[in-house]
C-alpha cells in the first residue's frame, strides 16, 4: 500500500498496514469529480522535495489540509484513495479494492470529510446539513463508516464535528446501520445478509460494478475486479456470499403477497425476461424492503409452515415425502429435513427444500419455506415459485422461477410478488385454496439464476408485438432517394411501436425521382407476428388505389419518460382481399430475414432482431437491386435517362 508522508506529501510504499510504525490515518470523502489529484500527478512532484504548508500551490487543498490535520494529531502517514492507488496497474487496483475494508479497519483514525457540512451547525437538528450530507448516500462510504474503530467527522473547514461513537444514535437514524455495529458491540457478520444489503439499498455509486465491489468487506468476500460487466458483478457477489453462509435472507427481497391477494394466470411472452423472476437481486436497491429480515432455524420455519397451513399428519409420514421421522407421533412431530445447502450450478441454484403446493383458481402456487423471519411482523416467509419454461421438458430436474403475478383484494391492478407470509392467522386468507388442499414435500429443486441465453421453449403467444426501426434507416434510405410518406419520429429502443392482436401497421416510402415506392406491412395474427413488403409502381396509368381499410400506427411511450411529440396518424387506403398471414409469419423466416421482390433487379429485405432485455424487436430494412443502384447518386440525370430507368421498373402488385 502507498502512504503519504504528512510533512512532505511524498508517497512511500509499505507491504501492508502492519509494517507502518506508529500507525496511519485514513481519509473518507466524496470525490469532487475530476478535480482530484492522482497518484501520477503527485509522483511527478517528488523531483523537488518540499514541506507542506497552507500556501503550497502544487498540492490539492484537500490533500494539504488532511495532511495538516493528521500531522497535528501526530500521525506521520496518511492514506487517501485519490492519490494512494496506482490505477495504471490493474494488479494494484484490484489489490486495493479487495483490501480497502481491511485498510480502513486497521487505521488508527479515519477522518470522514463532509464537504457540504458547516462546523457551526448542530448536527442533531432535523434540517441539519449533517443529516443531508452526500457522504451518507454514497456506496463506498458505507464500509468506510463501519470498518474504522475510531472515525472522526470533519466539517468543510476541517473542524471536528464529532466522532462515530458519540453520534452513533444519530448516524443510525440517518443510515440504518445499527448502533451496536457502529460501536463494535457486534460485528457486521452477526447481522443478516438482507439487512446488510438494506444498508446499501439507497446508496449510489458512479460505476455500476462498484455496487458489488464496495460491499465485499462488509460480507467478508473477495471478487475478481472486472469493469464492464455491469450487473454481473453484483450477481457474482451474491454467488460468493452463498459460498460462505447459509443465511437464506439473501433471497428475501421483493414484494410480499398481501392478505387476500389472488394469484392470476400468466400468459408469458416468449421474449419476456423479468429480472425479478430469478433468485438473485439485480442491485442493492432490490433489498429496500428487507431491512427487518432475520435468520432463523430451518426446523422452526418448517414447523411453523406445517402448522399454519394445516398439513395433515398422514402426509408427514407418507414414505413418498418422508418429511417426518418414523419415530415421531401425532402429537410430537420430528421433522426430517435436509441440511440447508445451496450450490450455484450452470442449471441454477440447487437446494433441498420443504415445498408447499396448492391449486388456486386453476393456478398452481408453490411455496418454498425459507429459514428467515420478518421481525417487523414476527412472521416467517417463503418463496413463491413457478415452474420455469426456459428449457421446456429437456430434463427431469425441476427448475423454478421466483414470484407470481397477483391482484390485491378489491383491486384489478396486477403486481409481481416474490415472498409469502407463513403466519397461522394469515394462511387461510392469503390463498383461496381449491378442493385439492395443500400438499407438502421435501424436494431437490433448482432456482433460476439469470435469464437464459437462448429463447424460452416453447414460445408462448402474446397479444402485442413491439418493434422499432434502426436509427440510421432514414439516413440510408435518403441516400437512395426514398422518402417516407409520413415523417418518422425518433424511435429509440425503449419507445417502440406496437401492434395489437388482429391489427396491421403500414409504412410507405416513395422515390423522389422515379415513379417507384415500396410499402412495409407489420401485423399480429393468431398471436404470431408477421411482416411483408411490396414494390409499387406509381406510373400515371396505374389504377388509383381505392379506399378500403385504414391502419393506424400506435406510438408507445414508456412510463416515466418525458412528454414527447406523438407522430401524426398514418393513413393508407388500398384494396384488400382476405389475407392468409401464415406464409409471412416471422417464425417461418430463414435466419430471421426475408427478401421480397426480384433480388437481381429490385427487392426489399426485412430482418428482425429480438432484444430479450427490452422485449422488443429491431426491424432492419434494406432496399437494393441493379436498377436502384444505378439511380443512387444520379438524381440529376437527364430526363430521358430517368425515363429509361422508370420503364425498367415493372409494376409489382401489392400482396395485400
């Protein structure tokens, strides 16, 4: 580790914290954008040694003032993350990130610099700047708050505000971190996984990957530092936590099914991949409602579930389920439960769990009992499961998605729920169970970890087809002298067009020099999307298209988006006979693409690319052929030449 000399600001390397004689101080702060002095910049100043003072212009003020404070407290060495990590070396960066919790823990003192807090204000005031400080909302400062034994809060003028110990009750109200943890009456490892995640749920990091890396010390795990993996880093963190603990509160995040809610039958779209369907969370924010989840004994949790749902004693002794030991009696049931053991496999998280299953409104509801409890309601909880359709009948091992869709009592709004309360007085109200009752069994199951890299099988039908065009489409068609009949809106991937069941949308592009146009049709027929294209002659003798059918383009704006200008209604009138959409179903296209017209002379090629993340398709359009290639870049040709080209464009009737 590199440390700053508090007298000269010279960097010196030590093998580790234990090699620093006399100890060292460490700084915790919020970075000031790019206005921070780096390791390389500080090293460049070492050619001319100097003594730090208040007027030294070559040293950043934050570094200078912190060195002065540490020196006044009789510390010769200081660590600051901005200038004491050689970020040009990936090995040193990885070592620093993995060791940071330990470095803060072994420091003699940590200065928490609150740049947005004045020293002359009472921090206990309800509207105090101390309560609102950015320092309490950053991801990295969570471990910097918890790890040091002696932490001193410093105001913007570097005057001491107070210590972590003296302000512990106030800091707990601000951050949620327990006073016992702040004052070292208990260790972070004594707190449930869900609650530790809850501490970080409202904190933010600049890099998405740092949501995971800033929590490694709090969970006492290490990860390979890889930037560019987005949410993969947080998934890797949870997988590593699972290797070191049996605490099942790691899975206790998301909405809890309320009393009286009714599960509804879901129609899964073939490209729908909800993040909440999987066992692991996407970020600490998913644990925003999990602060009261605590770990309990699995035997206690199972006994509660059996009593709450009234599982018959005969079922407990059934040799097929083997939940109860043979020597147990009707009055004293000794459960035979496997040791909680979760393993991450390529097929999902594998475990042997107690499973309750019920038939509710012709929908099968499965609850896996968790060894955890919600302390706020003093109730045990379980995971709501559904059989995954990602792999169809490929294997006899059962894999489950997490969560169900349900409607609250006296409400038609459908919400996604992951957890169920296993409380005796709520059990009968939670599910309106059909005649079959509830069954119980111990089962080896696999819980889905992340979306499958391939399409689910079989593909389920949908009522809406969403698609958008390539952003460069208009520019490329303009080069070929094609212009849309209606001005196209800017359609990013998160604002697609949509086609409802039984409807069609059309788009017409007309050549600016030749009597030529092409039209694209997109529709949804029998829950299957289809598309086709037609080349159209616009020569004077072509019969006028008769009014027959009107099609509209529906523009979808996602929730939370700023108001956008909606495109004008697009109207096309043409004769249409009853149409069989099956031949043009996109499922019949080879390699998701199809060519319409004569490939050598004139054609339109449509290609659909599915995005599972956005549940939308990208429609790519290509126009080509020998005749059109002659026109590109030649729109100022002599009229006789244009007439010759126009005659070469034989009329092709629309397919619709």
